[in-house]
C-alpha cells in the first residue's frame, strides 16, 4: 500500500438530538481494502454519505491525494474518482443492462459502443454480463454485477461498497472477492462496509471501527478475531447464541404441493412447495434473493392465498384463511421489508405494535384501542430487544434500519406464537443485535414453538437451524439435517443443485 488516497480529519455531522459523526479521522491508502465497521447507529452511513457528496459535514475536512476534497453532490464525487455500490440496487427492471448503465453516466456513448465497453470490462474482471439482457430477468448476483460494472466504467480511484455480499451465494462471494483483489492490485482503493466479520478478516487490509459516532479503533482484521472486532464495535462482550435443549415434537405446520403465481412480471412463482415443521424445531430456508422468499412468506402468512396446495396448522386446514385468522390461531410472520411491509413508516412504534398484536395482546376491546395497554406492549418490546429510540411514540421511519428490525422481530416474538415465519430476521443488524435476535428465536423454539427462518445469511442458518432446505426459482428442496451439510453443499443447493449424490452423501 502506498500513500493515503483519502484523508478524513475531524469530520463532524449533527442532526437534531444526535451527533452522527463526532470528530472522525482516518486514512484510506492507495490500493487498500479498508473496512468500516460499527453497530447500527454508529455513524457509518452518514460518514459514507459525506464522502460521496450526499451530506455536507458541519466541521472537519477531507483531502484526496493531498488536495482539498469537499463534494457538494454525488456527481462531483464521481468526477473526483469516487464510486459507490449501494446495499439496495437502483436498477429499472424493464430496461436492459446497457440502458441501466447509461442512466448512471452524464454523457453515455452510443448503445453499441457502451455494450462493447460493458462486455470488455465485465470479462476483464470476471463478472460476465450480457448488455442486452433485461434487468428484471437477472439474478440478484447478476444485478450486483450491473452496479459494479457501472462503477468500474468510471475508472474509480475509490470504490465504496455497502453490504455487498448480502444477496450472494458463497460461490458468488468468491468471484466478487477475486474481482476486488484484482482492483486492489491495480491500485484502486475500496471502502468496504459489512456486518460479516469473517469476510472482513479474509478480505480487508485495515479496519476502522465506529461506536456512537466516534472512531474507537483502527486494526488489522486478519490479526484480530471476529469476536474481538464485534466487541470493539459494541464496547462490551456478548455471548454467542446458546443451543436449545429441546427435541422436535409434534408437527405444527404441514405444507403440501403449494403453488402460487407470481404477483408481477419480475417476481417468482412458487412451484409445488412442500415442507413440515415440528414443535421446538428451527427450519432454515436459504436462497439467493429473488428466488421466491417473499412469495413463500406471503403464502404462509395468508397475505396471498395459493390456488393450489394445502397449508395445515396443527392439523387444521388454513389454506383459505387470511392473516388475521392465522395470527389468532398462533401462526405469525415477520417479512423482510421492514419499512412499508412490516411497519407503517409514519406510525409510531405504539401504533405499529397494535397493527399485528391487537388480537393476541388483547389491545382492542369492543372496537376501541386500549392505548395504555398498547404503549406498555411497545415499551416491553423496546426494553427486551434494546431498541434505540427516543420513545415508543417515535415514528417507525425515524429509527435506524437495525433498530426498526429489532422492533418488528421483537414485536412478533413477544406475542409467543406457536409458529413463527421470518424472512431475513437479522438483515442490516450488527453482530451483537444479531446474536440477541437469534437467541430469542432459539428461546422461542425451546418453549415449543416451530420457527421457519428464511435467510440469505448462511452462517446464521448453520448456527440456529435443525434442518435446512434451499429455495431456487420458486422450488423448495427437501430439508436435510444441518449436521450433514457444509457451506459448499448449501451453496450448491441454493444454486439449484438438488441432486442427491451431488449435495449429500447421506441421502
């Protein structure tokens, strides 16, 4: 690594009631992969937004190769050599790869020339793409390639990546890491944000750790354990989830040959999904984003009724029952999209508690909402799941993503469901909070509940699941004991390789 590419000195940014960044200083070297770590609300997003020109600092300064650097907007940051791949893709499904790339360019070349550039760059970096494919037909991994190629066509000096592996299979992660190492070898610097600490240790040269808006440490990840990194992030030690002691009991949920049409042209239909779930069991379902996860949750929750197949809860056919009826019986769910699906953005946490807990917590009596009872329920969730919020009356949209995630998952767990179906339960949550959520799920299973965890985090599924099944293009593989599998086999299953000899020697 050479001289510093980007230097930050005393960056400070405050919002009403909170200091997001407090006198933050560090350097990113030329040709360095530099990790930015911190728990939810630590100030990572605000810091990155200042580098990319989305937010202006209140104090402090930045220099790029010793020259003053203070972008007033992203276009200015891009002209200075800064590119960013966001956690949530900003692509138009109905447009081609080339058309999406052109939208991110100030003066795009002719389509023929741009397509040639896309092919050349994508092949050079091991990320092959067809520039004329419609984005809506691409997998999540291929969509990420579009975002990366769009950045690489700018020939960036600094590439910022926010949670880049959250939608990838292990095999796709390997390809991405090869690309990032090639970029590093060519002198490109990378600022890498991730909650996956083992990835940080494998990939990054240096890590800067933020806590409550302040820089608390800089370290070499490969010389630091994942637990040490996590404890620096939260400022204290925390326990890994303890295994539950119970063995699976009676079948609580039985799904047979469930098929559900795709709700739109770019969604995934469910095709003959069958599964069973026992009391005290955690069934992990893995899959790359866009393979039917949302559709499976809405079918199990009752939000969409499947025209084919059956769903039985404790022996009772609930296939034609809606979500309220299923919740009353004890079948609860927590969707992936926390803001808009799991929570109403402009409603307070108290009001969002009422939305799903009104029956099981008896918060509505004779048509009137018991607001004191609703407030007590929301406050119990906030306390039990360490939700960082000014009060229970705060609007959901005002919380950080990780804290809202803790609230919406806690809200369902606190209702003591008999079956809980959750999609991405620790999405965007820091290591300590993720461990707490996983422990709460295991505790619920220990009390006799059945849990279905749909997740793209394979480490999470390996840690808490009794059995694992893979969802690929709307089809669910047979469930296998986690003890018989490893990450490589699970990755193959997620990619659609359900062949018994290929996946398991125990079949």
